[in-house]
């Protein structure tokens, strides 16, 4: 999510693993701790994005199992447009169901912001306090659009929401970025706090727990957080990568945890970053056919939008290389990618091609 000066998950959570070549020594992890097996049941990828000046939900489907070659669905028109709030949605994230909803339910959430109707300053001071939600049981029909308020009046905005199933909690952990103003400044005319990552839990994306702060690195502004699970996640064994943007330096970096979403996180390479400047909106996903390879989309928020990168050592802030862009569409902005099986791939192609 861009300031004015300025999902990545598989279809189910039944992760299976095998050994692959990742430098775990720099992360302090045991051998094979960072592992993800290529999955022969997966046939392609669904990308969910917005397009710059068009803050609506667009679907892109990969050309077969090519992770960096995509074609627009619905003849390049939005799959849906929001009817509530500002009438615009940015940063759409597609979330596969977890627990009893695995393989049966999907959600799309996003930022309630149409910048054509406001200014960047106003959007940060008195912007939307809610997140958009849509849901589906087949990835074709999306229903129950709602705008759910998750922050109180001291927040200036709620930006770049995402979610992940937390097996330790048995609920979805939803997170977003906000800045806050003192209660003595109800009109938000003064100086706000640094941008913080906030979170709440939900079982249905209708009712949320009281929000709490997840990442606060004041005076550094942190935004655009996304997670990538690393191994089979059970209540006793959870490893994750998390990618985020240092909004103060305009860099994207990765951290790793072997002790769950609220465990100890380490940033390999100290203060190093994957990309040194001018990027945002990281979206990470495993390669369906090449064991251990991760693809990372980085939004350059210009005419190019997303550019794809890849690494076989995804837990490091070095070694990421630019992927071929021959089959990559231009103009895709901050979104997410969901690996899909053959049945879903054919369903999407038949409906929206």
C-alpha cells in the first residue's frame, strides 16, 4: 500500500514436505526445517489484483503451471466492483478456508479506498476504518459483500489487510496497517503515530476480536505484511516467513520464525532487504512443480506495477533474482496469488475466459 510520499496461500492447509536446498544455517534452523514439496495435484495459479486507477477486483489465470505467465480473465474486465464504502478496493487478497472450511470456502478481503475520490493526506487522517470482505464456495460466485469496521476513531486508516489460518488458534488471523492520533486530536489534524501492523482474530470474517498491535517499530513505518507457511503447520510445529515493507526506507524484507506467528522472528542479514528502494505490496507463493522455489511479486507502483522475482532460498534477504517478464502482464498492482488444482483451474477458465 503506497503512502503519498512514497496470499498467497495454497488451496488447503494440508502441507506436505520433502528435503530441498535452502541455506538454513544462516537462519539458525535445523536441516529440512524450511521445506516445501512440489505438489503434482496443482495445475496452475489464480492471481487477484487491482489495476492502478481501477480499484476493483481483477482475476488473472496462469498459462498452465507457468508461475510467471498470466492471462486476464473476464476479458480484462473486473470480476466485481465494491458497492459500499468508497466504492473502490485496493490490495485484494484471496484467502483459502482453514480448519473445517478448507477446500470449501474462500474469502477476498481488501482496502476500502478509492483515491480518485479523496487525497492521500485525507485518506490517512480520516480514511476508512473497515475492510472489504467477499466470500465464495466455488471461486466463481462471490457473495455477501460487506465492509467490516475493525478499528476505532483514533485510527487514521486501515490499509492492506490480509489473513492467514492460525492452526494454533483455530481461527483466521487478520492483519492490516494503521496509524493513530491522540484522543485529544479527534479531527486528526496533528502528527500521527508511526504506521503499525495490527491484528484481530475471526472465524467468519463477520465478527472480529478487539484489535491489538502486532508489529510496532516506531519511528519506522511498517506496512504491507504477508505470510508464507514453510512446513506442515500443527499446533506444536509452526514455521513461517513474513515479508513486509519498511515504508520509511521504501524497502521490502523477509523475516523467519520457527515458533509460530507470535514466536521469535529473525531478519537474516541484519538490516538487509530484498529490494533496496521503491517497492511495496509483496505477494509470495510456492512453485507448483519445482520443489523449494518461491515466487515473490513486488509492486513498483508505477506503470509497471508488479514485477516477479524468485529464489530457492526464500528465508534470506539476498539471492532473489528477477524472473522473465515475457508472459507477465503489466499494470498489475498489490494483490495475491493462489495455487489451484485442475478442477478449479478448469472451472475458472470455463467461466471467465
